[in-house]
C-alpha cells in the first residue's frame, strides 16, 4: 500500500514538473519573439539620409542570394550626379529666392494661405526652402529636398544667398563660443 501511494505522489509530481517546464519554455519562446523591435517605419517626408539608412539596415538584415551578388569581373557603371555648380545653375522662378526656416520649432506646411487650411506637411528648423511668392502675411514655399509646395506664415524664414551647410555650422559655432566663455 505504501508503494502505491509513493508511486501516485511521484507520478503527480513528475506530471506537474513536465507541465510547468513546458509552460515556462513556451512563455520564454513567445516573450523572445514579441520583444524583438520592429523596423523603424520610413515616411515620405523623411530626409534622404534617413531613407538611405533604412534601406541599408534592410539590406544588412536580409540574407543575400547568389543572383543578387555582383559578378567578380563586372565594372561599376558611373551614375550621373549633379555637382554643386550644376545645382546652382538651376534657375529659380522669377521673384523667388532661397531661404531657411528661422522658427525654432519648425513650420506647418498648409495647402492654402489660411490657418484653417489642411496641414500637408512640415518644415524643420534651418531647413532649406525656396520662397515662390508672398501674399497677405503668407509665403508659398517649395521644400528644397522633396520639392513639395505649400504655404507658411511669413516672418518665420530668413533669406539665404549662396550659403551652404558648412557656413551655417561655422556661424553657429562662432556664436556659441563667446557665450561659453562668459
């Protein structure tokens, strides 16, 4: 009789151990699958650098197939890239000028020159834009990178003649040095 009770208790204990072990293993498996971060979404209004980084990450994570690998003897074909001089040669429409956003929080790009108009995008601080026209306290602008057009409030941009990004960073550093010395 004692051996029968011992077998029963041992059987129940073994069954519980197997159930608990399999439950823990299943829980760990699903927690690991769920805890992997999803890839960052890429939106249409992202800068080209962000889009290129997202494509690079996707290429690294995907395994290459033999068909997609380059041939050993193949020479790369040159691509046509615009030089800075060629980009400057692109003429602006009459009456328009290059500018940068001076409002620190950026600007809302609207479909019409009213506050009630639909918001079609945004423009970040110090982003390059082309002011196409001005009308009643509003400016019609074209984003330099995406070529998207819309309206922003006037007075939140500053005209920039022939400035490049290196000049902007140098000016910012020069203005910050005297402040740090005080």
